[in-house]
């Protein structure tokens, strides 16, 4: 009796829906869910709005990666497993570790960056522990998948939290806040968690040899770098506020700040603040994308990869 090959079959791009089609259909379904929820006031529809809005861009991004890359080591089963299990494990680990953070200073942003990137690294190590071979591009794709799974779950939490508004002694539901939160996080999702963990995953897999992942000094240095980028990203609103105050504060505003009072900003200051914030986020994203691009193409210059 002939033995059958029980190895998992790698996907081909033809096995997947086109990422554009997936995104457009998902977007249409999300908009329809928002309209129906707002029209009917049916709170049972809220989970549909939250899940569709939170997962649409991250899942589309994973499909985009797979649509542009084929590997004998990556199967649809492994990618799906990585997105769900890696995302959940990373979220759980980050939640437990972040519960130790109590202060409201810049150190909180540093702690969150270090903790969340560490949690995603642990999740990636777990889901990739039995792979027979490790390559840079496989690490980028799986790292991005862990990051997007983490980001989708985190966005779900933020969206759900934004739904509840407190007025006086009453708590009401605000569909507008929920939709706004999901729109903002959806736009920023491609250059958030998925990007940082993609970089870290590529370096981790690139440093691995003989079928074993290795956490080398280069991997540790990359971890600190993406944690720093994560910290700057989270703290950019505060950084923009400080820069705006330093460069544009009037004498009256300076005196008020010294006394612990904030005077209303001028229209010009609001514009400068937004320029600092959006510009800072754009620079951080560009730096991360350049890193990822160089890492992706480094495989062409590495014979043993």
C-alpha cells in the first residue's frame, strides 16, 4: 500500500480572494451594518459592527502579504492559526503585564511599547516553534500576521469602550463614537502592530539556524528599536502638544502652564499641533516601512536564505 504525503500543502495566491475584492465587500458589509444599527437601534447588531470594523483592515493586510508571496512553509492553516492564536496570546500577555503599570507619565508609553512588543514576540515564538525551516520573508509574513491579529483584537476593545458615554449619572451608547474609533484605527492599522512585528519577525527568522529560532543580540536590538517606535507612536499626541507649547505659546499661556492651567489654544496653534502630530506619525511610519523594505529585499543578498 502506497504511503501518502501527509505534509501540509502550501497555499497559492489563486486559493485566496483578491485583497481588493475582500476589502471592498467587507467595507460594504460594515457600512450596511452601521446603517442598519443606526436606523433600527438594534443593539444586537453592535457586535457585528465592532468585529467587521476591527478585523477588516488587519485581515485584508494579511491577504495582501499572502497575495504577494508564496512559501512552501506557509500554509493557510498555519497563517490562520497564527492570526488567531498569536493575536490572542499576545493580547493576553500584554494585558497581564500592563496591569502592573499604574503611573500616568511618559514611562507608561515606554512600558507599553516594551511589553506589547515582547508579548507579540513570545506569541510568534510559540506559533513558529515547529516550523522545519526559517527564512526572513516567512518571518516577516508570520510576524505581520501576529501583529495584525493583536491589533484587530485591541481595536475591538477600543471600539467597544468608545461605545459607552457618560453624561451626569447616566450611561448611553454612542454609535458615532464607535464608528469614528474604528475608522481612525482602520486607517492606521497597516502601519501599527503589523509593521512592528513584521520587522521583528524577519530579523528573528533571519538569525535562526539549523531549524531553531534564536534570540540573538541583533534580535534583541531590533526588539528595542520597534518598542521605541511603538512608544513614539503612542506618545506622539503628547509630544506634539509639548512642541506646540514650546514654539508657539504666548506669554499668557506660558504663565498659565507654569501655574498648572491650560488656556484655550488659538486656531493657528491647533493647526501647528495637528501638523506636528500627523507629521510625526508619518515619519515614524516611513522609517518603519523603509526598514521593512530593506529587510524584505535583504533575502536577495543572502545565499543561505
